[in-house]
């Protein structure tokens, strides 16, 4: 059982009233954001990472980052890039941050590589999965290994990092989905992160509502990445979207295990 900490105070919303997106629909949201609205991936990544850092500080660090130890696990795509943004912000707030990566920088997406370059120039330690066994249990683990693009069970270094984080007594905060959980079906991969809390982006992913997923999700939060509400009208067969973020950029589901099953 991962240790618990003070809860942050966020507006609450009944998430079962919000439409959920499949992985294919979320890819279309990302495409429309860039091609139709000219909101670039870097902008969305910055927002995701900012919200992730804010939730980490409020929920798990008692509102103060200084002196805490945080391990950020970063994959090769946008999920890892968002986690790197959170790493940068938490380090700037005084936390002792280490980033463990699944791939060398030449094998990751260009926008995620840009985020990692910034960490390098800030002097934030960037470690390989071979070095993770030497890390003592931190105050918090941030899971940015795999996002909604997961296909099948995690493999290789991604799997190694998921196994490692599940073995730690530290709380785990996952970005968008626990790494190893299928965004569309909720199928649980082997391995799959067992998050203390999950911050999902834009709209809930349909897999978060699947039977058996709640024990991997933990507390569920939803963050605004500046998707124009009218964008969703361009997606077929999607219900009307309520004004979820009118009282705050992060909202919390009261009882994810009951609400989403």
C-alpha cells in the first residue's frame, strides 16, 4: 500500500456525467488542436506538466516542494514530455528531482526531446532504467512512462520502470493513465502501474471507466489543456460537454471507484 498524504483542495465534479474518449478520439483531438486551432503540442505539454506539478505539490507535498525527493519516470512520447515539464517546475520550486528515462534522447519525439534538453541545461539528473535500482524510495514518484498510445503490455525498459515503481512504498502520481492501462478498453497490461492518483487530460479516457481499472487509477483528477469546447463538436457521436473547468483548471472525482464503474 502506497503512503498517503494531505489531499489538495480542488473543485469536485461527477465525472460519470462527462463523455469519455477512446485513444482514437484523443488522437483526433490532438490533430485538430494542431491543424485546426494552431495550438501546438508544446503548448499542450506545458499545460499538462504545469497541472501535474501543481497537483503533486498540493496533494502529495503538503503544499511545499522544498526538501522533498521526487523521481520522474519519462517515456519517449508526449506523456514523458509532460512529466519532464513537471520535473522542471518541481525542481524550480526546490524539490530534489531525478528523471529516469526509457530511451536515449535521439529515440524520442522532437517535442519531448526539447523538454529533456531543458532539464539537461538545468542540471537535473537524467538516469537510465539500469540506474533505477540504486534510487532510495522518494517522497513521490511521477509516472510518465506510457500514455494513451499504449499497444499491448509494456515491454523492455518501460516494463522495468513500472515494476520498480510498484515495488516502492512511495505514492505514485500518473499522468493521463497509469502506465500499462489501455486507454480505450481499460485492459490491464502486465505490468501496470498502481497509481495513488491519476491526472487525466482534457476528457476522461474510456478505459478509466472499465471494471477493474479503479484499483490502478487511485484518486482521479481531470486537467484542462485548453481544448476549445467547440472542437468536440467536430468528433462524431460525442455528447455535449459540460463546463467542467468553470471553477478551476483541475477537478477531482469524489469517489472514482464508485463513480467510474
